[in-house]
């Protein structure tokens, strides 16, 4: 549940900024944005590839199709609709472990989504739709914080959210760098939009200046311990949740998982390079985070029974 | 709410009105309250009640040809009411019936005195597909084979009758509580003044019952609810009940048997399980004993159960007592085991395995309901008066081919209760499923899942076939 809903929220943020860009941004920036989104999701756009050169009308029509693919497409497991449906299905299965308020909050948001379509949201204001949907997810997180008992169910939910967040951020940063390479140059606007995507514009202005420097943008999104959703903070939170959960029945697997989480924290804290090698390190993080998920499953869910009988 | 066009029929008992059209004593407050409300006001109550089910995701799953569909069970906002006297009559009758059924199960899986004494033919019991040879010689705590029973009752002008005993995995109790929650908040003033008996403590009573059925010596038993999983049509109820009794909701893959004990996998390791409130059918409980292709059960579970290391509620093999053929003998069981006359009547039943009953059934198909003994949920039956001659003939062929698979009963004029249909009060047929719990003693929460056939003239109350629910209010004396 935690992972699906975190992904839905991340996607809403990406799409809100993307459809906002349709109002007044140049075609090149819009193309850059779509490329970045699809690369970060590791998904082929419908029709194969996004045309780089087309007029305004073509760009708008294309954007409609792409937004539909990422918002309401049932067969896209990472669309907003699918993430909601799967997150709600998970919540339904563990309804007895979450609070009644959480369930009602999530179910109402899900039911609202069922009544909408791309035609409907596009006709009025797609930005509002993504803002409202993200806001419903924020409300859900707030309701959970206020009402859910802090037992292992809570910690596993949090753990899922933070692992997903790390993966979303890393995928976005790698996609941003790859999209820039495809365009053969970065514009300041690309970096500003990246800050917007991670809700980090104000933090950047405070920490640095209004003058955007690519390295500083990456530094902020990766290593700032005060920025919500920075890799530093998300990995720290992941390690804390693992500690809170405790060793579990498979002592070996849980120790491996905790060690890996600690190593990822240390990697970001102490090994984040000044310039060269950043992309390589981000790829390591992506791969290790995937492994971390597997170790967690092996340690707490799919553990060998023999380990447990010996305890 | 307009009762002006509400029609009464002499041969059908109306829950709210006497034959002369005046409301029954215990319905007067409800009648007056509803009469004072405009159609819009009642419509808004109905809408609120329906929406509350949708918002809270109180659903059941219907399986179509291609995919499963999650549906909200329709609920009518007008409650059905029983007086204290009516409820007491049901309570004593249901208690008597479940005591006899438990004695019957203990007997047929052990000494089989009822068969030896010729009260029930041996082939009716041992020929029943639900009779489990594997359970012969088993003993259960307090002689309780059936800890949770949902008995379907109907009312005619002659009084209440038992339509069916559900002794395997009876469902619907969550709707009893959900209906109450939705309706009482919509009719709050009337509810407060009506002195309605509560049902919301069902979870506590169920927990107490399950604790009493734990293996000997397990004073603080670990209880789990075993569900077939999220695709089961009653999954909402499984979650609801697990929450109500504070038990873990588990699937077969979450449990394992080691050295004759059952364990649950938890994130902290294995934990011994003492009581399993199982919502999985016998066939799928243990692939080593029953269906070997079952992925829903737990290998070795029956072995642990027969060693007395875990309690299964209800016990495997209880289906033999709610078989449609065995049903006809329940009044005889009550006389045989308890030495009492049955307090609740059965519906007159013709067993097609008997030549004279077969002949009667085939001669009177147009006035009978014919049911397959192995089917439930309103499926596989013929309602003679509503069927075409061709359908009756086709069904008769099946009956002739396998008479023992069928029983027949007269079409009962089920009682009707007012429902809110398109802003007006209209009568619809209803039944009643109270839940009887049997631990050390019998306990019944004063309420029931009241089912209603929402289609005009329909007698089928099953939610999968156009039925809905109603809240049932049992009034204090």
C-alpha cells in the first residue's frame, strides 16, 4: 500500500507540472518533460517515441494521449489509476490493520477517481485534478499519522513509502540526466522544473540563490538532510524504520537488510562525489534499493520456516 | 413517505400492517415517523444509507464470465421490527435447534444411535456428500461441532418457519452490524425512542465463544480467521470479523503444521495457533485429506485438529447436518435427542429419494419449489409457479434421472415488509438470518441479517440475485 500510494503521489506531481507547462512553456520544454517522465518510469510512450519536433497543436494532442496513458490507463500498472486501485486493494486486504479513518479516506479518493476520465479532467483543468488527487493522498498520510496504531504495520507501511521514495527520486534524477543528453543541452528551466518536481525551489533559494547551478540542484536533492524527500532523508528514514521493526525471524536476512540500508546512508553522506561519477553512484543506489526490497521480503515475509522453528 | 398505494394481500403476512391496514403495535412509531416525512426526505435518508455503504467499501464480490465485480449490497433504509415476544420465541426455538444439531453431529460421527434406532435412514446420512468419513470418532470441546450457525427463517400467516440451517461457513453477520450503523444514524430520534436492542457487541460474544472452544489447557488462546482470500465473495466480512474479534486474518499459506501443532507465520517468527475460525469450505481445508489440489488450505491441519491441538470452528463435516435431505429430519432429531417438541417448524419437505414423494413432486411441479440438495445461494432451483412449462419439463427430467439429488417444498408466501422503492412504500418479501453461537452455552445477539427480495414479486432474497438487506430491530419489552 505504502509503495503504490507514494508512487501515485509522485506521479501526480510529475503530471501536474507537465500539464501546467502546456499552458505557456515552449514545445522543447514540454518534450523534455515528457521524455523525463517516461524515462523515469522506464516505459515506452504509446506510439513508440515522443516526437521532438511538432507544432503546438501536435504537442497538445500528444500530451493528451500521454497524460491518459499515465493517469487512467488500466493496463499501465504505474498509472495513477492503477496505483490507486492496487494501493486500495492492499488496504482492503489489511483493513483490519489500518484505522477505519484511513480506509474511508482512501476509499473516498478511489471512488472519486472511478467517476473521472481524461476527457473530463482535460475539459476543465487537468492541473486541478492532479493537485486534488495529490492533496487527497497527503490527507491520507495525515489521517494515518493521526489515527494509526504505531505497531509493526505502521513501520512496514512507512518502510514501503521510503523505499519507494528513494526509487522514485533516483529514477527521476537519472531520467533527468538522460533526457538532457538526448536534447544535447540543458536549459536552466530544466533544472528549475526538476526542483519544482521535488518541491525544492524554496529550499534551493534559501540554501543557495535564485541563480540555478546544476551541481547545486543535485546536491540539494541528494544530500540535504533538511529537505523532505531528499535521498539523504529518505534513506535515513528507511534505516530508522528497519531498526524499529527489529530483527525478525530470519536473523541473517534482516541483518543483511539493515546493513545494506546503513551502507546506502553512508554512501550518500560520505561518498557523494563533487562532480564526476554522480550518475554511477545513483545507479548503485537504484540497484541496492531494489535489493533492499528483496531482503526485506526475505527477512520478514518469505523467510524459511526452519529459521523460525529454531528460535 | 406515501403508504397510500401500499397493497396488502390476505394470504401474505405483512410485517408492518394488520390485515385491516392498521399498523401493528410495535410498528406504530416507525409508521408515524415515516408518514410524516416527505418523499424527498425519505429519499435523502435512503441515499445517505446507500452512500455510507459505498463510502465504507462494504461490498461483496460477484463473479461473471470474465471478471469479478465488487458490488455494494443494496440496503433498504426502512427497518424491519420484531417485538420482544416474537424474538423470545425465535431465541428459544433456535437454541433448541442448535443443541439438537450438535448432538446429531456428535452422534453420527461416533455411535450413530439415531441411525441404529431407525430415526434417520443410514443412506440419508452416509450418502450425503458432506458426510466426512475422516471425522468418524472425532471428539470436540463441549460437544460443539457447530459454534456459529446462521439459520434462515421465514414467516407466513402460520408463523415462523426454518427454511435452512447454515452450519458450515454462514455469512452475513457483518451486514447485520453495518445495516444497523447506517440506519440508526439516519433515523436517530426514532431509534433512540424505540428501545432497540443492540447488536454491536456481536464481536465480543463471538470472541468469547471462540475462546471457550479452544483446546483444553489453552487459557489465552491465539485465534485466527482463515479466509480463502481477497477474491472470496465474503472477503469484506472476513476482514470485518477479524477486526471485531482482534484476530489475525490469515490465508492457508500463512499457516503451517509442525509436529501436530499449527503455527502462523508472523513478521516476528512462528506463533502457535489455538483456534481457527475458518471461512474455507471443508473440501479445501487440508490438501492431505480433502481435495489434494487445494491451495487454500493447510497440509496436516486435520491431523493437528484430531489430536486436539487446534480447534476448528465450525468443525469439518458439519455440512451433513445442513444438507437439504437431512433438514427434513431435524424435528425428529429434536424429539430424539432432547425429548422435546420442536419450537420452530420446518417447511414441509418432500424427499424425492422416496418414491411417493417423487411422484408427488412430479405431479405438482407447478406449485412447488424444487431444490438440488447440494446447491445453495438460490442456485439450481426451480420455482414451479414462476417457471415456463418447458423449464418445468426440463427440470423434471433431471429429477427423474437422480431423484436423491432433489427435494421439493411448497412455495411459501414469505412475509412482506415495506421498502422504500422510488420514493414510495412498497411491500417486498423478506427473510431473516439470526446468528446463533455455541460455546459452553448458546448465545444469540438480538438481531439478524434481514434479506429482502427487492424485485417486485420476487421470492429470491440472495444478494447475488437481486436481493438486498434491511436492518432488523428487536425491541425491548
